[in-house]
């Protein structure tokens, strides 16, 4: 599961993606040079707090950034070697929902309340896979069964409001997987759900990933979810990936002060004694008014003078194969690290 | 409590470990809730609405909170945990049971008498956006409870107190003239906390106080609540759905399912020795941010959804989803008794 040694071939490569929003108050640098690769059959976790650009990255990949005010200014998104950002509307329509698909956080607002589940499920089957009506209906029933809705075909005539939150999210997953996508992007797929339902949905996504080989990007603020399900982790802050690597490596050996801070600020279910958390002081920066240098500087315990002037490039961490971070400081050698270790 | 025999030395912040408390001496109990019931009537539609059913949001809940401790109340949406909090404050006219606060049953008080107690019981709300009046300044929001309870004192005194409260919760006193929209979510939650502290309460009911906040801000607020507890010897009822957060801040944890408390244990017992199958499932569903730990954990995935509190299952309410329910009808017919299993640990299950 975690840290699979043999990776499949790259299926989606994001290169130096820059997405900005032009609003009356200024320019919001929502995504500011993001690069990462997803391999076949892999589960990639993207973690960060609200406003770090994790959802905007996903929407950029899907070609769903509304202009105005948003625009993808730079970068490539290579799906099997083809840049989806260069596609015209017609080509994009063929790819979106078929090879690239996405499930959203809010299953109630992402389903159309006045159309039956069956209608919403068969639409993409008819459009993308050229199925006839009867075939599409049969397949839709199968899909609902696959995501664990008992007696799926009998529920095709039901409307979204007749399903519970967890069931709606299953319908969303069935829709997302209906055309056997190469990549499924799950944007906070369980945030609106209770934990026991969250477990059901995530187990389902993992099972489908294993059985169908679909590559999955899970976007979440929940470090636990990533630890349990992801092979690879990208940590985002203020529109950039500040640390990335195999999940086991990131959790065991975090090398960016923000990752370290994030891990120390969440209570763990297994913590032995009553202790104090180590919060990250201050607030995330305003993306329309980013400071020069490292955006995390103002909240960083380790910050030095250089952090205020130059943005640290992403570099490979010594002694590892594929663990990268963007920081000027060697956290292991700094006395400040004791704050986290002693927790 | 009037019947309480314990002396002052045995009170307050003592950690609840080892707990050799015999059942008749539970320690210095500040809040004692007995068989609390809160039903919401459902009426038929039509010209003359008829009472057709009840949503049994809280259906016979027992627990107590010792002075100076934090009792966590955890459960999924719709389990009645918020209703418990509000029922304690007498926001609703409760259907049945007792809410004994420092020896007085609040459910028996007249509205006027209750007002006196409201000072001692305060609440912190989940949503820092809707729980602050957008047309009042931070200072007047924090000062309002003092004015209502006649604790405002002289003008200068009142001002000093508001500024002190702002400082206590980590805000700058000059922010007193700002309006809620000028604050971030975390700062607003601090204002809500300052407001609850203003009247020097004994018990604060924290209803999902951090769930609307980002993780790094969550930690700031959790630490603040812990510091304030030590400083002012506060007692908390901490209501939340996030078991990791609840376990972190609590001395003991009560787990609710569909209007009932199914298990109460100390934070150590709960993690090391959970007894109720729902508690076990709930814990296994919470991922731990550590892949090496995660790889070795047992995962219990419950089937199905929580049933409607309008038509709760017969017998044990959890039996429809329970992995260990017995077929012979015991679980589906008989409501299990909530019993003491020793070591400050209570559970309601036939199979334990």
C-alpha cells in the first residue's frame, strides 16, 4: 500500500502550473508554480489548509477555472503525454468526465436536484461511451451496486434528496468512475460526512483504486486520511508545494517547518498522555498580497534573514530518493526542532 | 452537591487516572445529569396540526461532570450531543430527567430563578460567524453578559475588565472597537470565549468550538481552552464529533449514539480498553496521522447509516449496525442497561 516500490508509468504530469484570479482588490496567486506527477494505480494525497491552492490546482487540471476572474497563466498538464490545457473546448469535453474525472466535497450541491440519479449517471455513459439508452441504464445499475448501494438498478428513478449524505457521495463516486477514468480527483470527498461514513467511502475509493487501477488524487486537510490511504504526499502552502515525498517518509521524517508544524498541531487518537499541542502561530498569508521570500516565514520558528528575500527552490533531501522540500533551513540541525520532538 | 461528602482537598484538577472511585463517592460532582430526555414533537400537516410522533433527540442520558474536569461528549451528527448541551442550559423545556447543577435541579427552576444560574453556565458555539452579532463591536459583545448580569460596575472598571478579557484570550485590547467581520475565524472564536468568561462561570459548554477552524488555528484554540481551564479552574463539557480532539482535551469521554450515551470512560481507558462495539468502530474509523501506525490498525467499517431518531430501532439502538449483536432477540428487544464496570468506566451493551 503505502510507499509502493514499483510505480506504474506516469499518467498525469503537472508542470509549473500557475493559476491566478484577477479581482478588484488585486491579483490572487492561488496556484504559484505547482509541479507533480501521478503514476498509474497510485493514490496521491494533497494536504494543506483552506486557501492553500489545493482545490484550485484540481480545478485547473479539470479545465474548470472560470474566466473572469480566474486564468491559468502558465504550465502544462500532461495526460498520457498530451497537454489538456492546450485542448479546445470540444476536446476538453471529451476528456473531462471520461479520462479525467472529479468528485466534489458537497454531494448535495454537485448533484442536480431535479434530475433522477439514473438520468445523471447515464448521461456521461451515453455521451462518452456511446452507449444506447438500455445499455446505459443497465450499466448505471451496475455502477450503483459497485459503490455499495444495495439493489442499485431499482434506485435509478430516485432523486438526490431521497439518498442520505453518504449514499449521495457513493452516487458521486459512481458517476466519477462511470467511464473508467485514468485519473480520479477527489476533492475533500468525506469532509461533509460523519467518520463512520467517511471510513466507508474511503475504503470504497481504495478498493476501486486497487481493483480498477484508477489513479486517485485525494485533496484533504485531514492528515490522518492521507496517512491511511495515500502512497505519495504533497504538502501545499500559499499556492506552492512546499514538501513532497512517499507518505511514510513524509510522516516519519518531515523536513519543512510547515509540515512539522501541521503534524504537531493535530491531536492524535493514540497520544498516550494529556499533552499540549504545538500550534502554528499566526494566520495564513493573504494570497493577493504575498510577502517577498518564503510565504511561511512570518509563522516559522526557524526563519532566518535569507527567508525574507529569496524563495527557497525545491530540492532533493540528502539521503533520500524522492523526498523534496522548499526551505533554506536544515530543521534537523536546528535547536528549534526540540519544541516538536518533546511533545 | 449537597450530599457530597468530599472535602476541598479532593477536588478539582486531580487527573482521573487510576480512579479508585467507589460508585458512591464519585468525587466533587458539579453537574449531574440523570435520565435526561428531550423529545421534539412532530406535527401533521394540514389546517389543524396534530401531534403525530416525537423525535427522540435525547432519550435517557446519564452522566456527571466533576468540578474542574473536562468531560468530552462525542458522536456523529444527529446523535443528540448538541441537544444535550442545550438541554443542560434549559434552552428547551426538557421532556424528562434531572439536570443537577451544584445541587440544584435546573429543570425545576422558574425562568427567573434560572437566570441567576445562567451566569454560572456559559456556552461557546461552533460557528464563529453566526454566533457574534455583526452590528456590535468586540468590546460590547464581550461586555454584554456583564451588563445583563449586573456585573458591569463602574465605567472604568467595566472597560478594564473587557480589555483584560481580550488579553486573556490572546487578542489585543485595542481591538475592542472592531466589528466581527474585521476578525478571522480563529479570532472570532476567541471573542466568543472571552464573552463566555466575562461572567466568571463555573461550567462552560463548548459545542464544537474548533470544528469550523483550520487545523493550525484549531490547535491555538484548544491550547487556549486548556490554559484557561487551569487558570480559572473551569469545568468543561466539550461536545464535538472529532474523537481525536475530544480525547486530547478531555479527562473522560462519553460516546453518544442515537440519543443515548453508550459508553463513558477515562481518556486512557477509552483508547486502551473500549468496550462498546460502537466506540470500537468509531475509533477505528478515525485515521491516525502516522502511516506506520495505520498499517497495523484493525479497521472496523460499519455498514449502513445511522437510523432516524424518529423511528429508532427497538432494543439496543445500535443493533442494526452492530457487528456482534446476538440473533436470539436480546439485542433487538431489550434496551441494555447503562452500567458501571469499574474504574470510572460505564457501558450499555448486552455483550460486554
